[in-house]
C-alpha cells in the first residue's frame, strides 16, 4: 500500500514503531486480563498498565492516581461534560465553552441544553482567539465549568490556557481542557497550570486508535463524576470495561517518543509555509497572527475550491475541515466563527505534519499543489475576476 504524502496528522497518525513493538508482546504473550490478579498472566498485564500510567503521569507531571484510561477523547469529553453537569446540579447549570470547539464538545453541549443546561458559546476573533475579559465576565455564580480546547484541530490556534486557568481559579470554576491536539505535540506540566480536568487521545500522537485518558486533579475527585460506562470496577469504578493492555502500553511509549520531535516538526511546518507562499499566489494562512501548534497550517486558496485541489492531488492526504465533519456540505464551523465567508471556508485546506514527514515530501507536495492550483485557476472565471480586482 503506497502511503503517498501524508499531511493529515490532526485526523490521525501513523503508529510509532517503538510503541508498536512494545504492544506486540501483549497480544501474543502478556494477553492476560489485567483484572485477573489471581494468576501471573493477569498480574503481568496489570503491572504493564501500572507502568504505562506512571510513565504518562511522569510526562504530564501529575500523579498516576489522577489518570483514568478511556477509549479516546470523545468518550472522555462525554464523561466529563455529562458527569459534571449531573453532579453540579445544585450549584448551577451554566457551562462556558468556545464556538470553535471540536464537535465532540459542541454536540455534547447541545445534548446537555436539551436536558436543561445553559451554555455560553464564546465567540472568537479573526485569528481564532477568545477575549479573556469576555470569558471572565461570562463566569457567573451558577457557572459550573469552563470547557476549552488547548489548541484547535483545524487551525492549530492555541488558547492561552495558563491565563484561562488563572481566571477559572480566581472565579472558583472548574476548568476542563480538551488537550487532544496539544498533548504529544507540546510539553505540558500539569503541576504548574491549574487545569482541573484534561483529556487526551493516543492516536493523535502516534499511539494506537481507541485509547486515551482523562486527568482529574486530585482535588476535583470529590466531585465523584459518575461513570459513563457502567460494569466492572476497573479504574476504581470510574470507567468499566476490560483493559486494552496493548493500547495502554503503546500510548505511553508513543507519548514519550512524540514530545521530543516537535522542534523538528515546527521547522518543517515553517518551511512548508515559506515554500507555499513563495510558489502559490493569493493564499492566506489562517491564525497566522497568533500562536499556533507546531504542526498545523490552515490555508485559504482564494477562489480555488479545496475539494477540487484534493481531487487534482490524490498523492497528498490532506483535509478540508476536520475529519469528523468530512462529508458535511456545510462550511467549517471553526472558519465561519473566525468570520470567513463561505467561499473562503470552502477554499481552505488543513495541512498537519508529523515526525514522519521530511523536506523531500514537502518539496514534492509543494510542486504538486502548485501545478494543480494553477491548473484549476487557469480555467476559473471567478478567479480571473478576483485577479482583476473586480471581486474581493
Ligand atoms: N477533540 C479534538 C480537539 C479533536 O481533534 C478530536 C479528534 O479529532 C477529538 C476531540 C476526538 O478524539 P477521538 O478521536 O479520540 O475521539
């Protein structure tokens, strides 16, 4: 199977080879059930989970008891939002989130609204940034939680999570951070940022799919969030279901290996942007004026439909919008929230790089994109009008 040039790493990533190796023996030999502590096979699996939990806790600088393993970020988000809403009913029903959140957050918020929650969706500016004063002023007596992503999956725009955490702490409101696109790409020291709850997902940092976790700061344990998945008493009753030992082991190794490669990824992303600007006219990099995650580049190709570019360059795996909304006929809600016209939103591609990309691939991708964009535009009356200054 030819991989082509894979630039869709915010959708998912290739498994890290060390992670894959570490996982293999838990399929073939250490396949015991980690809850069957009566025999050695079970204890071996259980120790593997303990080791992985300690490794992840060390990387995030938290306590291993503060981590709960889940099937990924979508489950974690459902668990936290629904759980906090349920447990905090006596304090209030108001949750604050951001209009550019991932669908896993937005759809869960919509479902909570039907159950009586009041949700404030904070707007963003043209760069995808929120107004911290507006956030502070939106927190009320009955606000039970602020839910914000650390970095946006489409644009890579970073929210000032340390400042947000300080505001939430001062206002005595829980902060839940969807760090799915952040963990594994940037280092995070949980001992120095007062995030109360945070989620992550292994397949975004070269770990296996279907595994992730939630960090619950010890002091928030008292909330006693009800388990979304009920059954056995794995994870001290917080998340039932037989442990996926190979995946948990793989996630820890992948996390350990991923953070160190980010400087290399960032220089490659900067090289990509420099090259694309040098070769293709009339493009705009969304979120460029603000801090962005190291691997992402979200680009408008003026009056050149993203779907057409993708069709003309099948060698490149790239994305228009987020993978979870592919197939949708609507423009990206993230780009619309940043004030883009439908035309610009439909002419935008997301490039997301990883440690498995190199300069040779980027050069090839730029050459392919230059040819296809120029060929599409040469047959486009609307692009001609734009070039002639007759439309904006
Ligand atoms: N949150 C963000 C910011 C994401 O980018 C994604 C996946 O694209 C998710 C949540 C959902 O993650 P998962 O695939 O682990 O359910």
